[in-house]
């Protein structure tokens, strides 16, 4: 095993939805990292010459015949190995331990207890007892030969350590695991790695990507949503290529928030973007009529966006038609990993309207400068670009907009109800100084009607759910713990001011097991 020219950490993906977070956390700590498929060739791994190798989690069971596997011993000849969740179970399964189907599953926040003796011996600095994030059904019932138990929960073994490998059942990479970054920093030091990766390289890499992707004479059509991601992409492209080569399009699909189209168009022009506003509300609502399945709604919205962009090129931008070669999108890594199977075969959660390529007839290529970044990284990139605080600090808003926050069929009447209710909720958060303490907040209109009493009369109207979560990157999230006074006040305001709603509920489900958006 060579001790020279080490290149950081190699993460082998076995299909976890949060594999990219491992690389994220290591980059934040200053260590370069790359993700490769679990079956990356041994030759390529040796060429990379990593400081350490990390085996990710995944949805499979190591004892199943068709589950993804690779020889752990051959990896140990190259560098120290850390197994996380499925990765830990794979190490145990191959090196003399035992993995079995658990009688109970562990999901979400769980209390762990580190072995005091090992904790002291390895000079670990965090408390021996704290909360972490679990997501598993199988359990290690016997640790590998020659290893020592490192930690446990009240139900199961949760970690082990040997001279050249470690295993953790929990996910230190997710933001809700206490001292997770401290552990990953410890593992990096254990591998004798030297930090050399800096955040400033993200802007440099994004700029180089644009220059190397878009030809010197090519023009770009940039799809804007009003959110952080597309605004950062548009600003980056405009700074790198110039406003005359970047044609931004902001579509009013009727699924935007209260007065969103007018306000955002004004803001975009204020920051110097070359932007065209397209009013296509009727087109989108007509196409969504009768559709209730969330995937059908998402795909309909995505397909219509493409048609609107095509029409814009052929009409408003006809003078540049032959020069426009690319469509730019603010696709993020969470969009990608929830839409398509990852390198290790993760399960598709839901499709995203801006993931999956473009139809051949559009004759455009995609340029996605932030495709491998997370929301907080994009925000930092926005600050580096000098983007206004008003854009950077906005809560995430999905591309399909309110179309996936109205459960069931989308109608103009329901949209009016949603826009009014959502506006009341968001304005209340701002008024109470809570908006910037929350990652994302919104309303969901349910296809459920209940009996109520308003004005001494019986009503039979809709239920509205409030959702507010805390997160760092959107890959995991927990519900925001409002004071009851705030919830009572917002509920009263909505039921008093929005005709069509007579009941308000609050969603207190974390991610996982739920996603942030309901659809």
C-alpha cells in the first residue's frame, strides 16, 4: 500500500439515498472525496490511492443472493475501511461476524452508547452517549473476528473497530446525527489524511464547467423558477458568458405562490438578468385537469415546460434560434438521487420535472452547473457570486410548484385557496421572526372534507396541513417545534380569512420516513 500521493477518500456507493452526504461532509472538513459505484474496478481504486475507503449504506440485505457485494479484504490491502449501515453489515458478513433480520427496525433519532474503554483509548472527544440517525432493518448480531464492540443502542450492536476497519450502524453523514462530523473527522485523522480541499474551489469548478461545456459562440436558454437554485445558475451563467448569450425564461404556470410571478420578474430585472416572462397558466391547468396521480402531475408539468421553452425559442427568441444550443437548469443532487437509481442501485423515490434529460426533437443539450451540489452549498455559491440576500435566503420551492401541494386534482379554485392560505402562513413566520429558523415551510391542501361550525352554521370544507421542517441539505429533515400560541394564531387566521378551509392540522413527521413534500 503506497504512502505517497494520497488523494483523499473514495466512497463506494451501495445504494443509499444519502451517499453524497458522506462526500459533502468530508469536503466541509477539508478532505477531497469522490463517489464511485460499489463495483468500481480494483485497478481504478489502486490508481486513486485513497487515504481511506468508505462503504455506504444501501437498501439491500447482505445475506440476499443478489445484493451488491465486493471483497472487503482486497480493499483493506489498499487503505483503512469504514462501513456505514449496509457497509458495516457487509464487513461483518465477510469477516467472521453475523448479520440477521432484526425483530424490530430502527428509523429516525436513536440514543447510542459508546464503549467507554474504546472511546478513551482512541481519544474520541464527543460524549459517550448522544442521539444519532438510524435507518435499518437488519442487525449485526456478532462482530467480525478480531474486532471490538465500539457502540450500541438499547437493542442492537451499533458499531465495531479493528486495526484497519470500522463499522457504524448509524449515519454520521446526516445533519441530525449528533457529532457526526466529529466522527468523520476522527476517521480521517485515523487514516492519517491531510485536509487540502477548500470551498472556494466550488465556484472555480462551476465556472470551469460552464466554460468547458458551452461553446464560445453558443447561447443558453435558462429556465428560471424564482427559487435559489435557478437564480444562482442564471447569475453564474450571466457572469461567465454575458447577458447577451444567456436568455432567461420565467414561466407563470399558474402553480406559483401568491403574486410570485410579478414580484420575481421585477427582482430578476433588478439584478441584471436578460429575462422573458411567459404567462402559460391556462395551458398548464388544462393539461392537469382530471389528473390525480402525483407522478402523472409531475411528468405533465415537466413536459409542458419543455413545450413552452420550444415555443419561446420559435417565437420570442427566433433571432437566436440557431445559436441556442443549451438549456440550463438548477438541478440539485437531491433532485437527481430521488429521481433515478444511484450508482449502487438506490430506490427511486419520486421523479423531478428537471431530471431525466431532454426530448431529442428539442435539439438542445443540458448545462447543469449545480447538479452535484446541495442546497446550502448552492446558497454559499450564491453569496460568492454576489447574489441578493432576498434570493439566497428563500425557502426551497419545488419546480412543479403548488401542483404537488394540492393532493389530487389541481383546479383554479383550489389554487386560489392554497395561495391565500400559504401566504398567511409564510407572512406569519416572517412577522414572528421564524422564517430564517426554518428550512422549508408550506401548506398542503388535502382531498378531505370535514364538518365544521362557522358563523353558527354547519360547514363541510377542506382540511389544510401545515408543514415546516429544519434541515441543512434537504436529505434529512425534522419538523419544527412551534409554540402552540403560533399554531393557534395561524389556524385562526386561515380559517377566518380563507373560504373553503375549516380545519388546519400540523405535520410532525421527519424525513425519513416521510419526504419533505407530500407528493
